[in-house]
């Protein structure tokens, strides 16, 4: 059969179909972990389970030489930059790494780096003298980051923290820029495919539908570029205000943590969060009256809108942060 280049509409449908099946696989794997190991382990390893699910999906399809479910749905096949043969195993492996492993490592690296940079010296000494149960199993990445941060001066730490904040803002903007370029050119839907040079061919030649809506996608791309420029201008204008707000929140958080630490020394097991099994930080109440850490219960509500103890349904907006709670 005749083969031709793929239009943007077919690539979008392929990406949406793949994302649907990937999200189903991630949800199923997370449910299995939650059922076998409990809520605490599920919260701790949720990101890793999602990564393994995505890697397994692409290893069983792309790396094995088969079409993904999205590619099969729209009847397209991957080709390299020559458009005469399928990508090599190495090129496909690089694509899978860029598409799944690299975003996970960046997210974890920025998270650990930001936490280490924001940790005060007295707080770190306290955690070393009285380590929490979860801190004994540090990852290699976190150990390496902690070692590197420990060699920096205070001024260097502030500079690196600002760089991390800028990079965390720039990465989503880069993805939006790439998506806008895709709408205009209609070639690479994913940034990882653009880097590896993987494109698609369609069985059966050009179809009128894809050709007719190409101009609509170009117009959408122009609007996306204009909106991206406005977003960058607003973020640059408010950068200093956000930094000031972050510093004020950091000061308030440290003061609140010191007060809570002083008050919670005699509270015993009643002040423990039932999700992380550690002393509650930033105590938060559900509408049914149960208490958890703010970070734990909000992470829980990302996937389950019910109380972890009594299973009462509630909206995450109903959570109440108990600012001056003493127990």
C-alpha cells in the first residue's frame, strides 16, 4: 500500500489514545500496590510505579518493534529521519528514556535539590540526631545532591535555589513552545521524538481530512505562540514578587515548625499522621474530623477523594489547615 507523511490530526489522536492506555496501566498498577502494601507505601512509591508502568508500555510496544495502541488505532508506523526504514533499536531506546525516565529524574532531582537548599542548618542537625523512619532509605540521587549542596556557601545556595525555580518555570514553557511549533509544522508531537528524529508514515496515502484541517492547526499554533509570549511576560514581571512571597512563607513555615516541635514533644502517638506514621506537620482536618499532615492528605486526594480512615467522601477544597492546633 502507498505510504505518506502523517498530518497533525492523526498524530494528536495517536497521542491521546496512547495516553489513555498509559493512564489505565498506571492506575491499575497503583491500585495493586495500594492493595498489597497499604496507603503509606503507595504514597511513597506512586511516582516510581507510574514510571515503571510507562516504561513497560513502551518496552512491550515500541522497543519490541510493534506499534503502540495509539499508532495501531490511526494506522501509522514509526520511521527514522530518512523515512525509508524503521528506527534502530538504539534510537527507540533513547526515545523511551527521554520520554519517561528523563522527566522523572528531572522532577525528582529538582524536588530533592530544592528541599536540601531550603533546609536550615539547625533543622538538618535535628533530623540527624533524631532521624525519621523514612530518612534511613535515601536514594542515591538524594545522597549525591545532599553531598553537593553541603559544599556550597549560603550565597551559592541562594543562587542555585533561584536557578532551580527558574528551570521549573521554564520546562513547562518549553513544552508549550514545542506544542505550538507542532501545530504550525505538524511534524513532531512529542519533544522526545523531535530529539531522536522519529517521524511517522501513514498507510494509504494522503487523506483529505488531514490536509483540510492543517490550516486550522497552523492558526491554533499562532494563537498558542501569542499566548505563550504573554505568559512569559507576566511571569518575568511577577518573578520578584513570587520570590518575596516564597521567602515569607519559608520564614512562617520554619517558625510554625519550631512551635509545633516544642508543643508536640509531649503529645505521644496521638499527634502522629496515620498515613506517614510520623509526627504531623501542618496538621490538616478532613470534614469528618480526622487529622493528617497537609502534604500527606493532599497527595492522597490527588487520586482518592475520601477519608483514608472512615472512607467518607469529600471534596479536597473542604480540607481545613489547622494553623494554631496544638495536639
